[in-house]
């Protein structure tokens, strides 16, 4: 069990750490393993280090008034954060937040896309992001883009998705969840382009956030909207899968240090912690 005073040292149970209104994302600091939590409703990015909680940045709504503002949160080994603003088709954006709290948007990102999950590749110094358009017929024209963080130029890695949400990168392989297709895919990349796509899993519930878990597996968060039950699964690149935990919460973000699993829960404003191995 853990509480707010031991949030970074004892994730061994499911007692929640209250953090914000609507926990939409969670990431581990690349330097000292403190937690960063994104508030989807208020736009705050909060650093949780033991009993201390500090708001380090606030993502504004970009002129859009909606209950959900933030979609993705990822950290780098140097402590820099990247945060995606959903945008609702008008103000989609990605922001860089440095360890001091200084914040700036990536200027060459088109605002017409709804923004989703983020994955950082340290070797390439590049950011991978999910995006899609939305209309009266729902989400469509989803794709994965790579953003060169030196020049800031985005380029399409692969398209053909409906509503891609979660993303993780394992070497040359991207793992992506599509909430509308209710499936998880592995995409082999070469030279910044997707060259082969394979469906790893088809789910009855809605898949969302994804986090890398070692070199050959990911954690996938999903939610059953009928039964109101969230599930965290571990999914390997060979298609093997196992359930890590489930509960009466809507998981919007997931992270792991290889021992613990941290789950950001929508509307509860809490981060739940579970052991990765039973």
C-alpha cells in the first residue's frame, strides 16, 4: 500500500495518491524517478516527489473550452517533458516543458488534428505522436507522426488509423492503440517510415494509453464503458498477453519503472500503483 507521503518509494498496492481534478497522464522523471502527472481538466503538470506536489506548468486551453485538455505526457532522460493538447480540432498542440518549468509549443505542429499519445526516442532525439481528425461521423484519418526535435519538422510515419491514442517505441517497433478499432498494432519502422503493420491484439474494451515495459513488451490501458471497469494488460511483441490489474476506474495514463505500474485515473484525479509482478 502507499499514500501521498510515499508516492515515489512504495507503489505496492492500490491506495490512491490524490493529485488533481482529472489525472490524464503520468510519467517518471528521467533523473530521479519522481512522478509527473497531467491534469486533463485544468491543464496543470504536477511533479510529485514523496509528500511534495509542485505545479510546474499549466497548458492553456488554446481558446477551446472542454472538459479534457491534455492527452499525452512523456519525459526524457534529461528531465524535459513533452505534453500534447487534445485541441478538439482547433488548437491541437505539443509543448516542451523544461525542468525549470519554462514552456514553449512546437511551432510546426498543425492545430487541426486532435492530439493523442507521445513517445520519445533518445537515440533519434525525436518525438512520436498519434493524431486524428474528428467530424460528425467520429474519429478518422488517424496517423503517426515523427517530430525531429532539432528542426521541429513533423513527418508522417504511417497512416490508415481511425483514432490512434496510445504509443510506445521499442527499438525500431512502434506499438499503437486505436480506440475506434479496439485494437493494438505493432509497426516496424525503417528510416522514419512505417514499413509493416501487424495487429497484436483485438480487445472488447477501449484501448488507450501505452507504456514501454522492457525491450519486448508494453503496458496497455483499456476501459469497458458498459461495465465501467479499467484494465491494465501487458502485451508482448509476439502477441502473448497477461492481465496486470483491473478496477472500477478509467485509466488515461500508464507508466512503469519495471517494478511498479502507475495508473492515472480520469475523473478520480488520482494515481494508483500496483506491482508489475504478482
